[in-house]
């Protein structure tokens, strides 16, 4: 069986499953957030009763992160709905934007304080998909479902992780089960290592460009080969995150020592469940697609408007002028992403409006504490003209209310380290968004046009 088949077989209590079968699966963790959480709660209460209890409160993780730092009253209200439900159910894993959980607790963003300085409490975790592994909720061999399409990012940890709708999530809240069709598996055999100036984002943009933004529809994207060993966990998360941008049901990586070390540390640090059993690769596997990709031959890649599969090389797009650059999101807002971005920026100044949104408060703290040549990375980016916010969130990655930090509110061209670029994704429906690695976003911010980052890097 493939990794996905083994994960679903185990979770359904069967010795084996095959692609195309429908199986009832026992869920290990359910994630929801402020956009879909209220709807999920509504479904749960409608179907199971106003006083019903969730199937296992220790397996529900709720992370407000999407429409948070906005004065929009309905968005603020959604966080309060989550808090009330958490209090009612006794759910321990709620990463609230404010401290305090009394009956009068209420979230309200204060626009008078501006968007740059911190407006969150000690429990806030930031973007859910980056926070989940950071907080020790991603364990190999398990099933994780979430009310967000990029839940597939957790597949980097040898898990079956996928996005589901509010109705399915409401059912999971009540029963801990979900009916799934076992997806066919596509294997991507990786060889070599990432060359100079290339990042994991370039790898997944190259792959999606190769198979198309619908090329993996309801399929598992499994990564194997010696090239996997050269990718760190952040790299794997970036690649797994964008399975959905090819229509994939999930992305999944094998278990190895890097996975073990990351999970041991995150679960220990945050006191989450440490026991798990990974699934190992079988010698006999059946794939609907199987192709080799040599990492050493990949170049800085860009997904052009209007979809993630519209691939081109950065070096061939130097006539595309830009109005804005953006680094952030679950895909592009990790500490390693910002360090790569800062490496290209160096001591230079950006030429276009550039927004930086760390994925989690931990990323904020690390960027403010890592010192290069007498200055923190945070200070260096601010000195370069990058607008850095301490309010870690999804921000403009998915548009949001008009006052969302970095939102595109008029027609313009933006290069972004985020993960989706369909029309209107980051705001105005007539805007044009180009997806690229943090390296490429930084180089383009320095020139004002799409730029191959190797022009600013020395080997």
C-alpha cells in the first residue's frame, strides 16, 4: 500500500484499503478557526443538540488566525463565538487572541494602535497550519482534518491531513469519524539537492506547473527518493501545503530522523501527546502517476496570474513590473522564509511597498532576537523599508476586510510568498498576484520587477 492507503487503513481498523474505496475513518485531531469555526459549531449543535458534548475535547484544536487584526465587528465576533464554545466544552487547545476566558471576555481590534505593534495575548499561536506542528499537534501516523484547504501542510509529518467542509467537521465534532474515499496516489521521486538560489517553493511551483493546477484532483501526492533527505521540515511543509493548489486531497512524506526530532521537541515543549506510530514505505506500491524530479535542475520559478499552475522562470519575467511585494502566510511566513528573504535584501532598500507578516509569534520573537552584524533581522528588514507587523496572522493572504494588513485594495501587481493567486485572492479582483519563493520575492522587491534572486546572492 501507499503511505496514504496505510494511514487510512489503520484509521479505519482494516488490514488494507484500495484507491476508490469509501471507508469510515477515526480522526485523531480536528482543527478549526475563526472563519469556519462558527459554522462548524452551528452544524454540530443543530445535528447533535444544543447541549451536546464533542467526542473528545482533547482532540479538538481551535486557532483564530484569519480575520483577526481588523476592526470589522463581525470578524471580531467570530472569535468570541469560538471562546464561548471552548468554555462550554472545556476544550484545552484554544489559542485565543486575548488573555482571559471569563464570561465578559471579548476580542476587539484597536485600529488606533496601528497594524505594526502587537495586539494579542500570551496564548495566541498565529497561522493555524504553522502553529499546529509548532505546538505539537502533528504526529506521524495520524489523521488530521481541518476546516481549511491548506490543512494538507501537516502531511510533511507522515500524516494523512486534509481540508474538510463545515458539515463534515460538525459531524466529526460529534462522532470523531469521517467517511472518506481513498484517493489514488501520485508519486514524485525526488533526486539531487536544491541548487544555489532555489527553495522548496520553487520545487512545488515547478511540480504544479508540470501537472497543472488540477493535475492531482482528489489524489494523494507522495514524495519519496534520496532528494527528500536533503529537505528540512520547513521545506517539506512548504511542499505539502500546496498539494491543494494542484487539486490534491493530501500531500505526504515518509518518516525519518528529521521528522522524529522535530516532533519529539515540539510535543515535549508544549506538553502535547508524545506517543505515535509512523507508517513506513512498502516495497510494493501502486501509483496512478510516477515521475522523477531532479532537484538540482530546478531554477527560481514563478506562478503567474491567474493560477498556481501558470509556471514560468523568474529570469524570463524581468519585463513584469510590480507595485507590491509580500512575504508571509503558512507557506511563506516561517522563520527560515524570512531569513532567506533577509539574506537577499542584505543592506539594500526595497523599491516598492513591501509587507512582512510572520506566521506565528514565535517567528516574531526569533526574527527580533537573531542578530546579523550588530542588528536583529527584524531591524534590518525595517531599515530596508519592509513594513513588518508583529501581529502574526493570515493577513492579506486571503484578502479579508478592507483594513487587513497588506490587503490589495485596488488593481495592482504583487509578488508574494503565499500559496494561492486566483483573481481576488489577496483583495481586489482585478489585481495580479505572482507566487514565488522568499528569495525571488526579496530580489523583486529590490528592483520593482520580477527578478531572478541569483542576481543578488553570492554562492
